[in-house]
């Protein structure tokens, strides 16, 4: 294992420990907030999990989207919203005032359905992206000149005996279909670094 991977694994482990400690410290406070807002004792032990587990779900979807070079604004927005909610409830427990108490009455009842809705929506989005990545067609779209056998455009035809040129033709076709670099690498059986080199070379020609 090289130094970069070692640091990455160490960082991941430490992040997990920090998350566990943060969850442990905030759990009691959130449970007290649930009790003070009319949640029954037994259910008050479950309510904090809706916030903290949702945060874990949203954070993991950010990781997945980053790995596949997909947009993450939706996931980061939900992470931010639930983080602010956690801060709000912890602050409310330490310094209760009339207006925050009224707001908390509404938010406490909204947390369960919102947590389920956003978690399920992100799961569906993740599954849809996964199916799209696996189901990308590998066929190459040829120009009308090539299909009609126009000899004047032979300088644009990729030689069939040149594997690099053939691969780059496929990369160009997938790029035009807005396929991610990760999906291209999976489809063509090469590394992402190779895909990036091909795209760089293609950008110089197009």
C-alpha cells in the first residue's frame, strides 16, 4: 500500500471515529428535544436516529457521486440542511426561547417524513445512475459520409487495425452521449487515466 492510500484509509477511519463521537454526544440532546416536544418516551429514543442516520445516507451518496464524477449539489444541500437542523436542536436544548420552541414543534414533527422522503429520493437517483452507467451502449455513431462510402472523407475514418484510434473513436462517441469518464473506463476496459489522455488528445483534434 502506497503512502497516498495509507493516508486515505487513515483519514476515512478518523472520519468514522469523529462521526461516531459526534453522534454519541448529540444523541442525548436530540432525545431530550424530542421528549420536550411531545414525542413519547419510547419513540424519543428513535427520533434522533432519523437525523443522524439521514446525515450518513446523504454523506454516502456524496461519496458515490464524486467517485463517478456526477453532480453533488443536491446531496450536499441535504447534508447542510440536516447539519443545520442538528445544530439548531442542540442550541435549543442549551438556550430555549419562545420563538425557537414554537419552530421546533413544527420541525420535530416534520423530521420523520422528510428523512424518509429525501433518503428514498436519493436512493432512487443513485439506482437510476447505476443502471445508466451499466447500460450505456457501446455502439459507435458513424457519419453519413462514412456510411455512404464517401472516399473524400477517408481522412476522418479511423483505421480498424489501430486499437488506440479505434478506442478514441469510441471515447468520442460516448463523450457526445455525455457519459462519465468512469463509465467510459468500465465500458472500454481501460483505466480512467487512459480515458483522460484520449479525451485530451481528442480535444486537440475537435
